[in-house]
C-alpha cells in the first residue's frame, strides 16, 4: 500500500484543458460539462494521490475492505447483494493555508462495470458527498460507516471503462485548505480536522443490479485529486511518479508442493508476467501468509517472482495465490495439499452381536497396530446419539498393538451405537476409525419381531428404518458473515415435516448448531486450534439415508493435487472448524443415498462446462443422486413451499428427479433446479422408499463416465425475485 501521497505539479493553459478530457477528442479522462472559469485558464495545478480508500458492503456489514484492489460503488439486488459505498481521503497538509485554490476535481479510474452495457448503467448517477465524521481505512465497515453530511457533485458513468471520471469538488477543497481545523488555524488549539474525505455512492432505491469497480490506491490507476491554484510560485511538495504500463495480459501463477514431514510440507510459488508484477498475496486456508506490494520496485526482475515457504499443520490445506500486474490485470490460483505421512496405524472395530436387540449385552472389540512403530495413545468414544458422547478410553501407552473389549447393554430408545477410535503412533501419525451397530434387530434378521420383541407375523418395522437429517443455515456470524436468508428454515423444514411418518429424523441443525465437520468425510482431517480434527460425516450426513441442506453456496475453480478442478463450497454460520465445506472433502461411502442442496450454483452447468461433474464425482461411493441448482437460487414468499411440494411429489409416486425438477421451479423467481445421478437408470427409476422402485447402488467409488445431469438452463424471461 502507498504510505505517502504522490504529487504531480504542472501549469494549465487553455490548450491543456482538452487534454484532461473536457472534449470528446481526448477520451482518457471524463469531467462533467462545466463552464470554464477564466480564473483557472492560466492556473498552476497539483495532483494528489489518495492516502486512504476503501469500500463498505451492506451484504457484509462487519467486513473491512481496506486492502482490496478496487473501490466498488452501486447496488446488487441478488441474494448476496445490497449497496456498496466507497470512501476516499487525500492529505492536504502540504498545501499552504493561504493558497488561492481556484478549482479542484476528484478523479476515479473505472476498471469494470456491471452490466457491461452502458445503456443500462448510464441511467444512474454516481454521487460524491462529504461524510459526517472521520473514518479509518483499516477499520470502517458498513455498520460503523459515517453518515452522508452533504452532497457535492454528481456524474453519469456513460463513457465506458478503462478511463478516469472526475467530479467537481472545488468548494470543499477550498474550505479544507483555508480552514484545516475547526475553530482555529492550528491543530494545537482545537484539533478537529475539516477534511474528512469523500464518500462515493449511487441511489439507495435502484431497481436492478448496477455497480462500478474503480481502481483503489493499491492498484495502478489510484484516485487523484487535481487542484488548480493561482500563484507566482510552484508549490513546494513532494513529487513521485506512478508506474503505469500498457499491459492486457494477466500474470501466470504456478503452485507446487515438495518434501515434508509429519507436520509440515514445503510449497513453491512461481509468478511470471509479460511486463512487471506489482502485488502478490499468498493464503493458507483463508489466512494471509505473505503480502508484497510494489514488487517491481524492490526486485531486479520485476517480471518474475518465486517463493518457497513451509505449510504447517497435519491435515488438508488449500493454498491460494493472488497476483496483480502494473496493467491492473489480476490472476488467482489455488492448490489443495495434504500434510503428513500416508502410513498411519491400522484400527479394527467389531460388535458382537453385530445387530443387537434391546437388552442384549454387546461386546465392542477395538484392535490397533502400527508396526514397526508402536502405539503411543488410544482414544475410544461411544455415541448413542449425536449429542451423547461417552469416553471408553483415553490412555497414553507405548506398545506394539492394542487389543481391548468393552461391554455395554443395548438400551430401549437407542437406534444405533457408534464407536470411534483414534490411534497415535511414534511418528505422531493418527488413524481414526468408526463403526456403527443398529439396535432392535429381528430374530431372523429380516421381519419377524418388532423392537419390543413381539411377534407380528412378518408385518413389523424394518430393523434399519429410513432416516433423514435437516441442516438450515439462515443467519451468519463473524468471521462467517454473509447475507442472512432466514426463510431457508421454512423450505428445509417444510420438506422434513411432510415426509411419511415411517421416516425417522436423526438430526436437525440450524444456524449456529450446524458446522462443516458434519459433512466432511471421517478420514479427512484439518488442523484446528493446534490439534487434528477429523470429519464426522459418519455421525451425521453419512449416517442417514437423506439430507436436506439449505444455505449459501457457490462454485469456484481451483486445483487439488496439481489437477485443475471445480469445487462447490457450502456456507455455515459459525467457524467451528471452517466457515465452509468443500465438495473435495466429502465422500459418502456409508449410508447417504440422496442429498438435497438448496444452495446457489450447487450443480452448476453454465455454458455446458460440466462444473457439476468435476466438483462432485469423487463423493459418489454409494450415493444415488444430488439435487440442487444451476445458477443463483432465490428465496422469497413464492418459494417458501418448495420443500413441502417436493415431499408431496415424492409421496405421489414421482421419481426423485421428477419431484425435484417440478417442485423447485418457481412462477416468479428464476430458479433453475438440476439433478446429478450416479447413472441414467438411477435418474429414471429412484423413488422414495415405499412409493416405487429404489435402485441398489453398491458402496464403492462410482464411474464418473456414467454420471448424468439433467436440469434447467433458462428461466424464459424470469429474473430475480
């Protein structure tokens, strides 16, 4: 970031005014039509570079954006949308108070606009105002932003991108220069500065999405303040120049992993650019590791950057690299890596009997071995429900094998017991193994007696009733702040409350009680609070037959193991392990058959690029299908009954695919439902159990070449809600 203001001093003559864009013949800068005051025709001028700038977001009201490369202004009416205001401040302390300022213009360089069509966005005025209070670049957010005290100037953005737009701020700059502090001319007697900078914004009641990205002071075309003054002397100010190049090619980024040990791995980053690299940032699982700005000025080879660094912590990591060049082109790349050796201990868990009846004495045997290493610690836990945890073992040791049997009595009201064992060896390698025993078996293992042991002539409940889970995330807390979508609760529970009574609800998690670990595979670990934490899908998502999730989500492009791949991210309200779960870290290989994701872009297939296949094919190890959306998913009063309608369609005998595609479309909102199935036969024949055929799918990795997608790609004129 720039720490000092930059000044460009010159003398403006009549012929030079056109060069600033006052005529269409010079498109580099746009200034609103003005009557040229005779007083500035032979004025000198000085150009200041912004000393602080940032923007605030109504959708992310607690987030600060002081390090961003752009200043966003406008409005987005999507579910992630809202208003954006930008704040800019220039240091005027080197301008003497007696300077005769004749005019001043604040100029911002437009890099991008949405929509791209000028006819759609030029109807909106972009306004410059004075805020009512001071603000700090690194702290201001939507929630603590200063109010708008006075409108100063307005301008229509109608000349396209890649140019400066300038607003007349003459009166404000004249006042700030002549009266820098309220009440007296020096800060010692009453130090309240008059210069609080500018706020840039659009109308608060825009009908459609329209926003503008201006380059910030971290970018190559920073905000400028051009001040005209009458003086026989040139102002004695510090003059610096900004490197600006004609470059349209973004940098190229390469990330690779190297050698490591149990708790770290080396990572290598190489960035090249056809001309010069300006800024680099490197993140590990969202945390900033390295940051470098104005790189070209500190390097003998500004077109080449390389970095070797150490990634610490056993488990999975996502390395993200962002690079910016002096043409304002930005590139981004991600790589998933795993830290730790791949030869952990072996753990075996058995139940005897395998399917106990109520009242049976159950023997639980746990065996572990890590030869040639020795076991250094064993932890064994017993769950009779997601909220009930019993410690059977937590013992340090130093022995070649572990072999122990625990005894419990199968109790009425418990449908299943899950045992989870952790084994550590001398190399600090860790294995986590889990096994579940269902309670309430029939004597002949089919349908002879019910759970109370009463003979019902072959007409009793199955030993393994169908179970489902609900996850609704409608409200978000820092650092997982997102736009709240409280009505998602009614969609999710409308489905669950309308399922047949034979279905058993195993878990129902909303808001802060839902977290990433519930979806992450039991064999995938993360480093959290200085300890290794494995996934718990075997206790939640992969321990039931059907799960309905509702919450924010998105599809992005990255790479894992050096292979480029699309990945879906589902959002959570609280950061127990992480604010989001990646589809890379899901693998449903136990019980889950049907997964519903009421979430944006969950089954993205934009332009037929098959993002859905890359993101999800690795999760199918017995999973039948995923139901989601192609594109943005909307929530309004017209969509509240989608969950209930979906369950009704299933009970009417529709296949899962038919039921979802019918229920999830909407007459007012542009919802584009989609279905991904393990193979075409499952897509066409899978029904809700008891309402039609249920296709057998083995618990093994499915063939991606047989997977199919069906869904909507158009809304026939519908827009957002």
